[in-house]
């Protein structure tokens, strides 16, 4: 066996050889290049670290997170070269309009856990922005100009004080795949949300939603829908929820729902359905207890039964419809009844449809007569 001293000597020799090879460039150790920049204009000269990440994508990250910053003024930084900016976990109360307007190549902005009450309107200038995180602030609304960020794919605005979203958000942000607005004070979602055809995740739990948009079936790529814990405010689901063809996970737990739409039986791809915490009558509790497949079968059978009971409406066409209207009596006109009371014409006064449709009576239905006063319209033809 090799002695301890011999093993130690071999280890030192091997290390020396590797260092020598490394100096000659024979060994390439993958390392991220770190460039330190002095940001003298940010809170009196706090040091910042600018990371040059993935060279293939030429991503430049400016990480100022967790530095207890209360304000921003970065006139000495070339903002146009930054692709990712992390300002999370600070005490920032306001983002300067001019600072945002200069970030022409920014595609990821993290502002979570600050003291922000508003976002700058110049955020609409960020045409390349794909990821925006403004969670954990005091925002009561999002600027309307956010609709101009048409490249946006993920919007996280959790844990704020939002009472509404921009009305046209769904018409403009057509590339949005994730919309997370949980833990706010939203009363409703704008109807335009149903136009977010690229959306895959919609998280609106822990709000005050009283209803959902009616045309949710347009969200053909939606896989996760969470509207749980809106408590007594949300009492119904639209029928269109059952028509979400890509839906995998649906959470409607802890709301005020007594009836779930029968269309839930149409959710073929659903893998997780949470309905606990609702005062459900339909489906009954014993069906819910049996699990997802039993619930789907119950809703499907109920939908089929409801369809069979739906009466088919019979339609009247052509002259028959006109004859029906022509039989009612006009006010103040005798109907041929002996008691003199108004009502429908007696059976003896009916004329055959062939007779009414004959050329002799065509004048009954010409436009001038139809638009004339009722007394003229209902006056019998002269024989």
C-alpha cells in the first residue's frame, strides 16, 4: 500500500502540473466574468455589480437588489446596454420617468418588494420587455401605457392593492402567457382578458372577484386557472369555464358557490379540480368526496339530462304567421260575440287560408295597409 507521504507528494505534483497547464491555456475553467461598476449617483455612491451573463444572448444584468435603496438616479450608467435590471428588496418609492425611458433594450424588470405606489407612464416605452415583476408593493392600479408593452409574456403583480386592471389589457398584450394578480382587491377582471389567447396561467386568487368574464372559452391555451379564496364574493362560474379545451388545473376552492356549471363535464384534460370550501348543492358532497372522475361523470350526465329536457321551439312561417296576427280584434271593435266583449273572432268567422292568400285578398298584406292605423289593418275586406 502507498504511504501517506507518497500520496501527499503525488497530489502536490499533480496540482502543480495542472496550474502549469492552465497558464499555458491547456485547461479552460468555465467562469462568469464579473465587472464591477461604480454607481455614484445611486444613493450617494452605492457600489453595484453588473454581470455579463450568457454571451450567446449578450445578456447584461444590473443587480441592485437588497441594497436598501430609497431612490434612483443613474445618469452615469449606460442604461441602453442593460437587458435585465433587478431592483427587488429595496425601499424605492418612485421610479423616475426618464430612467425607464432610456432602457431601450430591457426585457426583464424586477421591482418586487419595494414601496412603490405607482409605476411610471414611460414603462410603455419598453417595447422589448418580456418579464415584469411588481409584486409586494402598494400599487392601486397599473398605468394604461402598460398596454404598449406588446412583447410582455409574464406579468406578476401579486400582493398589491389593485382594485382594477386596464380595460384594454387583453386586446394589446396578446403575447402574455402568465398573468398573476393574486392577493389584491380586484372586484372583476376586464372582459378583454378573454382575448389573451396565448395565456397559459391565470392566477386571481385572494381577491374580491364577484364574477368572471363570460367568453373564457377563447383562452384556448389556458392550462391553469386559480380563482380560489374570493370567499363570499364569487358565487358563480360562467358556463364557458367548461369549454377551456387545454385546462389541466382548476381551483375554485373557498368561494360562495352553491352550483357548478354542468359544462365542467366537458373538461377532458383536467387533472386537478379543487372545489372544497364551497356550500355546494350541485354536485352534492358525496359526489365530490369520490374524486375527480366521479365529479366529471356526474356533471356530464347532468348536462346530457338537461339537454334532453330542453323543449324544441316550433317556428311558424309565411302566411300562417300573418293569419295569426290577422285574427286578433282591434280595440273597440265588435268580434262577433253575443256578449259584446272583446276577444278573438269566433270559429264561424274564420276564413280558409287559401281564400286569404288568393289575389282577391292580397291587398290585406300590402305595405301601405300594414303600416296604416290598426282599425284599417283589421278591417275585413269587402266582398
